[in-house]
C-alpha cells in the first residue's frame, strides 16, 4: 500500500514536533518506495542545505530498505557508488533517513537534515511513530 499524502503529513508533523522538543530546526522529507518526494517541510530558520540532505537520506533509505546511516561505511564502494550514480546521484548515505516498512515491505522513507546525525534519525523515528 502506498503512503498517502495524509500519512506523509502526519510523519512530517511528528518529526517537526520532536525537533521542537530538541530545540533544533530541521528539514524533513517523505518519499515513496521509488524515492519520489511525497511531502516536505522546512522549519523556519532551518539551514538550506538540509533541504537536499533530508531528501537524499530518504531516497537512500527507500532504495536500500534500511537506515541511511547503515550505508555510510560502504558509501564509497564500487557497488554503492554505482547504484547512487545510476539513480542520478540523489542518495545521501548518512545517518538521518529511515525506511517506512509495512508488512515487511518498503513503502517509502523519511529523511531529516538540520540537527546532528543522531538528532536527525531520532526525528525520523518520531515521524514514523505517527503512522
């Protein structure tokens, strides 16, 4: 089942609410299983680079079906580099993106940029918890 816009917006709200608790400013992106953007939010005052970071982490997480941070150590390997290049170079293999799994299937992903790597992942987790 595909992620609906209403579900994606709930994920955004959950991630932003957690960022507010942490007193940080984030960008958060939700994509479908194919890595295409469904919904996005940039908090007032969030760094502009996080726009790309959040989407790239979500794309990587959706593409590999695992947290984007798990890919960081192998990001420079020929296989992962080749996949990233073939995909168009949008993947960012750094902590902050999490897959959205339903019934064991990747339905999409959420990515966050703007805090520390751990804060980004925690905000993604808080967003997914709203499903």
